[in-house]
């Protein structure tokens, strides 16, 4: 196999969706908020302990976020943590219609 034998596939913009994860949009949103929390900590040179003193959020929670162990976090909790770091948070939701799965029957009103 030569270097020319490959196919370039463009992703959807959501790696979790590309890998078929069941809650892909939620995981993507949490990853984006986690990246902002990490960017804020790094930008201010805050350790997890310093962030705890500043926000009241346990340093172990910041450690989980830094290590991208986000399964324990709800999206609203992560947004709250970002707010406690004195960051303004704006959430935009874009709704896109999804194709409906064939159900074998139709719904009638």
C-alpha cells in the first residue's frame, strides 16, 4: 500500500457524532464548555486549588475537567462553573430538522 492509497473523509464538525456516540451533541457541548474552563484557568494561571478558593468548586472537579472526565457533569453545572470564574456565558441553540426514522406506522391526531 502506497501513501497515495487513502481516502479523505470530512467530519461533521462533531467527533462524537462521527464515531456514532448516542449523546453526541451533549458530549460536544460539554467538551466545548470544558475547553473554555481550561482556557480560563490557563489564561489566569490558576491551579485547581486556586480555582477552588476563587469559586467554591472543589479542586477535584477542576481536575476532572482538565483530564476531560466529563461524564459526571451536567451541561448546566459546567456553565455555572464557568460563570463562577467570572466569565460571561452565552448559549446559542440551532435546531436542524433530522430525518425521521421509519416507524412502521403513522401517527394520527
